[in-house]
C-alpha cells in the first residue's frame, strides 16, 4: 500500500515538474511560419497559375505587378473584380502576409 502511494506521488511530481516545460513547448510550436507558396498554389493558382502568369477569369499577370505589399494585401483580403475575398480563407496568423511575400517573388523586372 505504501509502495503504491509512493508511486502515485512520484508520478504527480514528475507530471507537475514537466508541466511547465511542456506548456512552453506548446507555446513555441503554436506559431508555425506559413508557407506562402503552398497557400498561393492552393488558393490562387487556379486563376493566376503557379508562376502568376495564367490570367484565367481575367486574373492579373502577377509577374508584372507594380503593387506595393500593402496594396496586394488589401486586394487579397477584399477581392477585386472576379477575384473573391480571401480574408477568411487566409485567416490564420501570418498566412496573408506569407502569400503576399510569395507573390512578390513572382515579379519579373
């Protein structure tokens, strides 16, 4: 009986002492940097193409875009013309910015 009680107490101590470090790990792992290219391919490539030049449904050629970061972000959030708004689809922290950063890599001078 004493041995069983000691084992329970030891388990509680181990779980309690590990608890704070596991919470820290969870906090660190909670924010993962979104993959802008992957999100772009999933959400945008059907009209813009993987390289931004497809132009389906009147989509702009992103390789020729002169928009600033904030202008691109606004258009992606709100939509424009036939392009739907993506504010809700890219709502996790950092997703919208990651897509804009990827779109900026498609620009050809």
